[in-house]
């Protein structure tokens, strides 16, 4: 499957999503892996994780990069050698990246009914406006908070205690959220999309007047 979706968020920010339908052999063709990538791939026990890992390398290629352009810091966060910002995600049959001139975060999740059983672990303020029987709404909130976690990139951040999603409706396809942690408060702009029973969300700092 070629590139599934490209979303131009702004002149400096782009989201690319891949639908993973190929087998391992097909995914290994057309991309060059570093030795470190090969070692990481070989160490993955699950084929679905291996396919996700390789599909991300195809997304990098579609964005004009190679595996050599990507590296990870000691906390496991991805970076590009040209100084641009990147965030990476994959879930079952989809993977995605967001590349920007500013810090960003992205998450993709499959919409599953079990999310209702763990809602109290990641939402608090949001109970005031969410219908916790609605899998789609809960999945959007989870994706928003996961993308915030990746962007804020601070150890110890709690989805439930330190993040707040402002009321939204599914038709909005965008939302606002706050992170308040250890005296630091940041406002974020979120966008989200739904496709094939999955939800994707990406986060950027909100530059509007607070």
C-alpha cells in the first residue's frame, strides 16, 4: 500500500500516514536501514511491530529523509539531524509521522470498546462533558493526551492529573488542551482525524494569545 494520507497542517508542518498491508519482505524493499535499525528490527518479537517499524521508514522516505537522518536521544525520543522536529506512532495496521519546524506530537489508536473500562485512568476534568460510553470520543481524548505527552516530553507527566482537554465535538476535528505540570502551564492546539476504525491526533503549541 502506498502512502495512505498526507495532511498539510501548515506551511511548516505535515502529517503522513501509512496503511500497513504489506508483508515484511515487501516492506524491506525500497528502504535503506542503518545497522542500528537492523538490530532493533531483529530484536522485535512481534511481526506487527516489525511491520510498523519498517512502514515508518517508508514514511520518512516519502518525506524526503532516510533512516540515517533519524536518531533517538537517551529518553527514546526521535530527532532529525537537520534540526526539524518529528514524532512517530503506529498502531496495528497504521503508522504515522508528523514533521515540523516546531515541537510536535502524534498518536494513532484503534477504536476499541475496552477504552471505556480504563477511562478513569486518563480522564478527570473531561468527565464533565464526555459520554464515557462513546468509544470514538474517548479515543480522541486518549490520542490527544498521548500526543501531548510526546510533545511535552517530561518524565512524570500524568494524563489524568496534568492534562486537560477543552470541550469539543467529534465534528470539530480540532480541540484545545492544557498541560499543567510543576508550575509550568502550556496551551496546545490539537487536530484529529478518523479513518477505518482508527483515530489519529497531532499536537502543536498554541501560539494564539492566552
